[in-house]
C-alpha cells in the first residue's frame, strides 16, 4: 500500500489532524475546476459525513502560477471569499459557497532542496519494481525524476513528491497516510458517495 508524503507549511483554517479515515482535498486557488468541481463536492461530503468518522481536510498547493497560488490568496478566499486569476475570470470576484473544513498550505521550497537524498529515495521507492531493475535502468529513472523536479525553480513538497496529476486531486488516507483511494478531476457525486460508503460503513461497524 502506498504511503502519502504530507508536508504542511502553515495552518490556514481549523485544526488539521489526521484521524482513522481522512479525505484530503488538494487544490489551487488559481484553478477554476477546483471551484466548479472540487469545493461543491467536498462541501457536500463534509456536511454529510462529519458525524460518521470521515475527516475532511483541504490542502492548498501550487504546481504552476506561483504568484497566484499562495497562502495569502488562499487566506483571502477563506476569510473574505475573494478569488484570484483564472478563478476570478470564471466565477467572479467572490466565491459564493462557505468553506468550513480545515485548510492547510503545502510546503513550498526550491527544487534544489527538493532533490534531497531522502526525497529521491521516497520517489524511487514509489516506482513499482524499482529495486528489481538493473542499475542502468535505475539511474535512468533517477535522471527522469530530477528532470521532473527541475521543471520550475519552485515546487510544493506534497504535490511533487506524490507526483500528483494536477488539481483538484482527492486522496482517501488512513491515520498513517496509507493511500486507500485516490482520484483526479471531475468525478460525479454518486460515484464518490458509493466509494466513501464502503469505508465509512467499516468505521461504523467497528
């Protein structure tokens, strides 16, 4: 089972604590899709499951547009419902829905610092069968990983180390950050609810 690497730079809202079952919603403030498909779904899940043992957590991140996807702009969203950039163009100056679940900010560092031996080891171990590859194949993959990390001068730790496909991304994890389920982009509510029922039903039975 894959373990998610989670790095939090600062808490923006609520209490960000892992419980037995957690839905981690990874988003960017300069991402219209996060507001069109992500927040409405997560708000619904938060209201529906907050008493059933499912812990909903939001993680603001950045993998592009670093001048927009900041902790400061995320805080403006949470306190004043202000939108920025492409989100503002798509939805207007203010976001209409309330956001009540805990939100934290992903750690932002330079790509040079991200290429630490520990992080490289984590990324390599995430590749299925890496240890069984020939040395030349392993070295080739390491070079590919470095090229991936060096695409920009800045990087968000959680987003980059887990090689997330984009935003919005949804990760269902346990208290040890073991990944149970994960999906990206627009997924219809009925499919998500059916998935969550399988896990929350197990919690209720315990």
